[in-house]
């Protein structure tokens, strides 16, 4: 019986120590309150002809309220249509266990910003902040995410999240499916 307890303790210790440290872009506590945000993480990357699109996540905690920051970057020599976020926008995450988690966009309309670079590409940058519901927050800690659906003001887009993503943007490897499992602890 003692051996079982010792082995269980040993395995628990290894799993706790094996977690990667949290990597923050901002971690501030002052007289106004506290704010911490994880560094941006590539969740999706698409390249077709002269067009590219990237989706980045970062997690934030503002005075105890956790949020997901989503940033969409589109780059093309062709016209890039605007997909706007509004108070009715949603982010749906389908988990591998079959459950669907819904995140709600804050009440702020945003259609992004268009910037033309020196090579003649149009670049649209659009950001949205989504709030977690209490009832589904725990589900994200335990199951990988297989699909993501973004509901904009006028349309909906679906993305299949990969287990492993080798980015052409920065040549790094990302693990979109387990993003929440690996990082939610950083904003608790």
C-alpha cells in the first residue's frame, strides 16, 4: 500500500514539474488593479496563392476576469473583405469529447484596420475579446479543441485546429489543439 502511495506521489510530482512556465507579454499589478496577458500564440495559418491569414490567441486576466484575445491577420494583393465583431459575435470551440464551448464577444464593434505595406500587400488586422462562461471554462482544461467557429457580424467561418502546426511565418511549432489545456492555468 505504501508503494502505491509513493508511486502516485512521484507521478503527480513529475506531471506538475513537467508543465511549461507561463510566458507573459504583460503582467502588471498597480493601484488600479491587476492585468496579465500571455504572449500571442498561432492557432491557424493558411496560405493560398498571394494570400495569407493567421489567427493568434492570447489569454488575459483583468482583475480576476479571464478573457481570450483573438487576433486575425490577413495579407493579400487582392481585396480583403471586412469581417466585423459586434456584441452578437461568438467563438464556438468543439472539443474532442464532443462538447461545444461558446465564448461571447464583449460589447464592442470592431472591423479591423487596413494597412498597405511597402510590397503592395493589403494587410487587415482585426481583434476581438471573448469572455468565458463559468459553466464551460473547466471543460477547456480537460479536452483538446478540434474545431473553431467564428461568428462575425455578417458571416461565419470554420477552422480545423491541428494537433501540431509548423508555422511558415516564424518557423516555430505550435500545438493549437491543446492551447487551453496548456495555458488556462496561466490566467487563474
